[in-house]
């Protein structure tokens, strides 16, 4: 896969999956099993046209925009505020979905908090709001060591989600994505991370209790879980586990993202997190054309991917 395709895969992989999941958000699993998602539709939960992406993609694009220049955390935060206040990088000129923890953080930013201290840090603020938007960061981490990669992840997560658990989830996701970009096998990546990732965390002084929160990925074999043992709430650990489960138990982009949506619950975010990895694994061309052609702002997203690629040469 050439360099530009990596950027396109990440951005479109998230946005297409997000848009597929938007109409089904908050439906429970039993409803999805009775009437599973099979393609791009409109209306539904948020009464939006087909192809409308949510805050998941919008905030991903806000981060990506900041990476078209030399990285500054303040620019990421400014872009998030432009989205919140001015509907910047929305699909249709309106912000129709926002997480509580993210909204609290953006209100703090509006009131003068620095981005280093705007995100909530308590244990009950571990929704998936930073995980869903973190993927573009992988493209500026390739030459950094473990400590630098973790600290950068922590800074960007903590704009909205500052608790260590959210940071660890983002870090795992980025480490997995980095290995996919290198062309490594998904099952090999999963196995290797079971050994290397806890070692990284321990070397960073992270307490054992927080590392154990990720035992489902780091100790167990997530791919062997049954459907009933996979959770798809907005809790960051659930979202990460569900996304890796969907990736490991399918063999193409279409099936991975539809499987994530049909889990029910936080359908758009589980799909977005799954879709980013699946597109990096299978390539931009694996995203069905009928879905791409229905996606809002397709040309703008393609231009953003091109600008990211030019700003981040390999």
C-alpha cells in the first residue's frame, strides 16, 4: 500500500464505518439481531441523511487537520472548539451528537483551561471519546520511542479524556495500527502485544490494577469470545475489545464493520474504531464503493488525506 493510501484508509475507514453506524446508535443487540445492518441508510436514531458521519469522524478530522502542519497540542484543541462552536468538519453543518465527558472538556477549553488540563481525570470518565478520534496520531509516531509515543498519546487523549485507562486504550489502538501499517499479520500483532504491551506499561510506571483492566486483550484470547461475552457500550475498554474482536473474527472491511454495528449499543463509535483498523489492514480499495459514494464530504476527506500525506513524508 502506498503512503497516500494509508492516510485515505485511516480517514475513510473511520468515516464510512461511523456513517454506517449512526442510524443504529443506542439500539440494543436484540433489535440488531432481528434487523441487522447490511448497508448505508438514512434517518434512524439521529434522523440524518444516509452517509452522515458523527462526532467520531469530525473530531478525527479535526486532529488530522492539526497534523497537516507541525504538531501543536493547542491547534488540536482549537480545532475541537471550532467543531463544537462552529460545526467545523461536520457532515452537514450541525453538531448532532456529543459525549458528556467531551462536552465538559470543551466547555473548559472555552473558559480558558489549557488542553493539558481540560479533560476529566476521574475513573468514571472513561468513555470512548478519545479512542474514537486518536488514529491520525499514528502517522507522526513512527520515529518516536515508547516513552515519547505514550506521552504524545496521553497529551492528545487528555484534551477530553485524561484518566490513565483512556490513555492506555488509545495507546494500544495506536500500537496495533502502527503494526498494521508495517504490513504485519493481525493475529501476530495481537499475540506480540500480549507480551510487549504490558512490558511497555510497566516500564512507564503504570500501576498493575490499570494494566489488569485490559486482561481481556492482554491475557485472554479475545477472538475466542462468544457474542454474549462481547460488550458494545460506550465504555472505552468495551469499545476497544469489541473492535479488536470484530477485526480478528472477520476477513474483510465490510464484514468487520457490519459485525461491529450489529453488536448494538454505541454502534457508530464501535464501527469507527473497527473501521480504522480494518481499512489499514485491507487497504482503501477494500471499502465498498457504494458506501464511499454515499459518504458526506468525500472530496473534502480525500483532500485532507492528501494534505496529511504531503505534510508527513516517510
